[in-house]
């Protein structure tokens, strides 16, 4: 996932498989319905982005999805949620097998999200940042009627700029706090994180969404970190200046998205907590998964409609969650999910 730089700072391994699935197939992998399988994990914020975008664009019947369990060892994410511990389409127990099928002895991180070529069983890409952009642009022929424009051409420069700041200081910033091994490195990451959250609060105090008046890729990228903030990052990663629920603008913004079809219905708080608190034993040696926080607030009125904006622009919300894609009962923002694992 990452490493210590020597001064106590955390550095994310950003050496991903950059092969792309495109409409013209220029990398050898053309967009084809039914050919590929998105491998994700509800626990992972980077994979959660792909789950959201796939649902918003209505690609469920075109791009199948396999889900790994919330915990993994040093070798790989595993399909322990499936009968027999095997992905029913790929027939593998570990995502590592798909990586090795294309790159024998692959030595970098076995990460989600990943897209696998079903006929060969080989991983195509794990480049999470480009993956969701390609779902919006290269897969457009197969979008559902009324799919939103998450990466509109006339807004791409601003989306990219905002997304880069959010990634550097927030998405990755919480990890830079949590995995810092030196006090100075931790405090630097902490200052950048909350400085950026303050900047985002100011921006979102006057507009409903991050870029323009509709939901874009930038909102998807920020949301998956905010959804995990109080449940994990505030305590586990020592991001404790304030809880999200104590930041009025960001808390209302996060609730607004959570209550929008395609966002909150992808969030599994139980698996999220199990992943961080059980896997990161250097940070949480006991492996105890906290019972809180109370999740009822996610469903409280947010009042963001007063800022205007149209969540899906000229499009429409996605329909009901597809069979097999639903978050298990009791794992979302409902009373049964208040006690976590």
C-alpha cells in the first residue's frame, strides 16, 4: 500500500497498471459488454469510487462486479464472501491470481479496484484514478438513459484541479496521518488535512457541489473519504481535530450525497470498520472493532437544496440497486448498524 520515507512520512505506492480499456481498444482491450469484471471491496474507499460510478452510469449489465471481503493478508484480497471462497465468474480464491496470470510473480500491491479480462483471467488495470474516468468517457455507448455527466468536457480542468487537491490532502491525507511513524510527519499531515477540509467547507458553503451545479467525479472522490471519517479516520488514524459531524458544512454536504441514490446505498459501515481495525494491527494491535459511531445522523435532513443545483443535471437518478449489489441488511445507516461488527 505504501512505505515510510525515512522521516516518518507515509508515501503511497502509486505504481499502478496503467493499461486502459478504451472504445478504440488502443491498449489491446476494447470496451465490450460482458467481457470484463470489476473487482472491488466495499471497505476500500478507492474501490468504493468505482462501485458508485458504475451504479450512477448504469453499467451493471455491461460490467459485472465481484466483491472481496473486508479483510486480507499481505498476499491479497480474497473472495471469502462467496460460496466456497471463490469468485463465481473468475473461479479464483485470491485477486492475486488474476495479477499473476498476466504478470507472473507480480511484486507490487495487489489492490482494488481492479478490472479483470474474464476470457483470460488476467488483470487489465488497477489504476483507480483513471478507471472511473474511463467508465464515464470510454464506456459512454453503454451508459443507461439519463446517466449523469460525471466528467463533462467543459469542466474537466476544474474537476482535475479540485480532485488533485482533495487526493493530496484528504483522500491520501488521512493515510498520511494514520501511517506516520514520526510526530513531525504526523502533525504536518494533520495540518494539511484540516486546512484542506476548512478550504472545502468555505467552497461548499456557497455551492451545493464541488464543481458546477451537478454531481461530478470530484464529489465521488471526496465522498468516499467523508463516509469513513467518523467511523475510522477520526480515531484509528488520529484525525481528531473535529469529527465530520462537527463540521456543519461538510457534514450537511456528505449527508446530501449519502441520501442521493448511488452513494449511501453503496456504503457498508460494518465492512469498513472490520477492514481498518482488523487489518491494521500495527495501529490497532488488539483487533477490537469499535461499536460506534451512531449512524442515524446520516439520514437526518441536510438542507442543501437551498443552494440550488441539480444532482444529475439533465439526467435522472439510478434505479433500484441491482440484485447481488445490495449492501447487506444492517450494514448501512440504519439502527441495526449502530453496533458494528
